[in-house]
C-alpha cells in the first residue's frame, strides 16, 4: 500500500533550514516498511515557527514554551482509504537548535523527530518505561535502516 504525506512549510519563510519533501517522504516510507504497515495511510507534516508551536503546546499540553514536535492523531472513523492518521507539527527552529546543542547532524535529528512524531500517530508513547523502550527501539531500527546513528546514544565531546 502507500503512505501519502501533505507537507506544509509555507509558514516558515527563509530563516530556517528544513528537509525537502522528497527526503521526508523517504524517511517516512522507510518507517512504514520497517513497521510492516500494509494499509494506505495519509498524514500531514507541518513545519511551524516557535510562536505557533508555543501556542499549540500551551493549548494542548499546558506547557508555555515551544517544543520540537507535537502529534495530533485523527479520531475520525472514516471507512475510506487512505486512512487519515493525523498531523505531525514540527518547530524548525527548535529542531535545528537541538541538533547543534546535542552535536548531531541536522539531517539525522530531523529524521529522528519526524519519525518520532509519526510513531505517536500510530499509537506509540513514552510515558511508561516499557512503552518508551518499545518506541525508542522502533526509532533506532528505522534510523539504522536510513544509515543514521542511535539518537539515544551519548555523543562524545570532540577536542
């Protein structure tokens, strides 16, 4: 089957760097295959600025600060295909800042955050330790298939 993505970047302007639609599609197609999904799915990936992310985080999570990614699963029970999964909203500035702070490549961190949001739409969570371990292992597997390092491994300081 297929994974259809509506990729929205128009709110960002030219100040932030972000992955191409083709690259994002490759990351999510790899996740789709790694998870052995078979039904036709559709989701929106929307990149936003910090102000919009802070507003969403405040409204939906009660936290008055921007975060890297929020996922909004679709709760409509529609019989048509593709099945609407929901929306993944990513704050470009936060992801870019985190990559620098964590001494990771921006591309690898973007892939991780995108896949993390996708997994949330599929019902993965990290509130309980056992659920977090399951989600992190799925992320590690998908990212390894894409050629990226374990996002949870400590990064050594380079002198």
